[in-house]
């Protein structure tokens, strides 16, 4: 059965994530120290000890989440004999797409950490605090969300940021617009949750961030990833390195087409999804999609989970 690797995005961070890997495996310790040195910041201390409000800042959360995912992946590879090249595809949710670059040797760990620090800082500074917001709408399909957006004033920015599932859509834009959408959804008895984010991601307010990233990409040498990356922007594997870079730029201000990306991997006969990183957000999302009853979505965020998976895998 084919397997694909998934890397989580922002919102999966918590104090202490990755600490058991740091404490038990030298290879994980090396990943954390590499990122600390690359950023000239003791990010490891912030990840393990907090405070949470500082870790949650986009410029810290993005490289932190990536670091934990790569530390776990390196433990999988070097301590448990896991071979990334045996996976059919990989995909990351928003910033997780950058984790995929490091996981597939497209860019170095240090290069990705620096990119995410810059990306996070730029995204955070895109609008004055309080001017932008995001909300998750649960129970509406994408065309119904588009109709709600069309009812808003043309002066307000409100765009679909994440197409997470058939009926879980995240919208992003002006705070006033998001509040109106939330009220409209609640009038229809639809669950609407305002997200705790520092900026409105994946909408036109991220255009300046995308321009900055493009300039950064021009200074880097990308290598062909060891396995295909299914892109947020197209919900398809990249065609060449130019397509990969353009998609990363466009992804910043465009919809994360996660539902379509997962659907594509399933159509290509992925039967097992492995979420590598803190938490189980992506694995749970896939389980709720009910796209295939025989599908397995497994979170590998602790040593025990890895040991259980490897035992079962070897037994099979």
C-alpha cells in the first residue's frame, strides 16, 4: 500500500513539543541546534519553555513547527530505518510545504529555517494588529462560502484561505468582513470560529510577503526533491523547479487547496498518510473526510507512536 508524508502548519505549536526527541536522540538535538545557530536565536529554549504568546508569534511559530517535524523525521530515518524515498508523495499545510523542502533535500534545513523566519515576520507585519482576521466555517461547502463572500461590500477583503475539507473552509481578510461572515454563518446555524492568528494569511494582504520570498528564492539553489511534493497552490505535484518556486510564491496569497491535494494522493493510490510533526491535526482532518474507509491516517508525534507504527509496519 502506498504511503504519503504530511507536515503540519501553523496552529499545531505547543510548549514542549519535540522535547522527548531532543532528550533521547542525538540526531534530533542536532536539528534543534542547527536551527538555533542558523537563526542566531535560542529557538529551542522558546519551544521547550515558552512563553506561549512568544512562541505563537508567526515569525517564531513557523520555524519552530518546521524544526520539530524535521527532528522527528531524522529520528525516523536514522534510528528506525525509515526511508523517505519509499513514500509516493509528500505535502505540507501552508508553512508545512516549506518543511517538505527540507524533508526532500530540496533546500537545506538552515535555508528553510531562515526562509520561514523571514516569511513569518513579513506575514505578521502585513497589517496593523487587529485590522485582519481569519475564521473557520464548519458545515458549509466551498460554493456556499463563495456566495456569502459575494454578499459583502466590494470595499471589504474576504477570501478563501484554506479549503481544508468538503465542509471546513477558512476565510481571511479584513476584521470587519470576517465578523460579518461569522454572523451570516451563525444566522444559518453554521459553526463559525474566529482563529487566534496575528494576521490574515492566504489573501491579498500577503502579496508583499510573496514578493519578498521571490527575491529570497532567487538567491538560493533549489535541488530536485527526492519525492514529489503535492503543492498547496495547484493540488498537484510540481512539474519542475520553476513551477515549485512559483507555486510557493503564489501559495502565500492564495487558497491552500488541502482537500484537493489529499484527494489527488488518494486517487494516486495512497492508502497510508503519515503526519510527521507535533499534534494530529492533519491526520484527524483526513479521518473526517471519509474519502475512503480503508484509508489510514497516522500521527507520528511521539516516540511511542513511532515505535507502534514501525512494529506494525514491519509485522505487515
